[in-house]
């Protein structure tokens, strides 16, 4: 990557950060929705820039690399789900290494960088939003389960918004960009399988769930300064 190209990427990410900050400052208003939509749009465009540049120059696809993520603090499982769902929408292949604290993500450098940026931005928002939630007297779950349900709604909604932004950006880009992104995802999965395929399994979790909390979390995901659909699980190394 040239210095000029790196500076351009830094500038775009700075614009995305400012848009998220503006959305947060007017949260719950139509203006916040506009700022959030623009932020996702710019981030998706950022993900295509390198691929388009390589395509024009005939360099071929970007190599698959491995990014490492460490998760600490409370609600590590929910943080992990946020990371994994966003990774898959960003054409990467994630893996839990040991428990929920250590993860590796296979993907191109550009996609992994976008994931790192989004996770660092949205994970604190998710935890802060969950900490403000309290179950109603009619709720059948305790405070912890209620907050976990809220986070479930949040990270599923964020994933849906990412999927939409990535699809829109690809359809508006140069011909063939959608296929490039599909190829990135396939190569990431192939690299993952080459390293861990025989030893990796999906692990599923079960927890009590509050649908009202999930709906509130999904609404927060719509507003983010980024459904209550189920999550299949994390892929992890088996012992």
C-alpha cells in the first residue's frame, strides 16, 4: 500500500468516525438515521477501494491474512457474537480459539481492518446500551438474561445493516465487484479450512430469552452509531 493510498483510507475512516459521532449526538432523530446510513455507505465503499484498484492494475486478488482479536470484560459471549456476525458480513471467516476470549479472523487485510474498526466502535456501544436495560416486572427473565437478549437484538440488526450496505455498494461499483467480494469470502473460508477444517466445529449456546428486550436491542442497532433472529453458533476448535 502506498503512503498516499494509506492516507486516503485514514481520511475515509475518520469521516466514518465523525458520522457515527454525529449520529450519537442526535440519537433517536431522523438526522441520526441519515448520519448512520452515510457511515455504512462510506465504510462499504472503503472496502471496495482496494479491490477496484487491484482489478484495474491487474494485480489479482488481495492475499488472505489472519487477524487476531482478544475479548475481555463482561458478556464475552455476546461480544464474540457481534464480532463473528460482522466478520461474516465483511467476507471473513472467524474462529474461536479458546473460550470466548481469543479469536482469529481470516480475510483480506482491508476486510479485517474494517472489522477491527467496527468492532472497536460498536462493542462499547453495545455494552453501554445493555447496561442501561432493566427488565419490566412482567419479564420472565432476570437482569442478566434481559440484557443478553437486548444484545442479541442489537448484533443481529447490525449484521443485517452491514449486509445491506455491502450489497448496495457492490451493485453500484464497477462490474464484477460482487463476484470479487464472493471470491474474498470463499478464499477466506478455504484458508481457514486448510488450517483448522478437521478440528473445528460449531458450538451452540442456549440461554433464556426476552423478546421485548431483543426488539429494543434491534431498535438500538437501527439507530447505532453503527431481530430477534437466531444465531447458529460460533465455529471453534474442538479438543
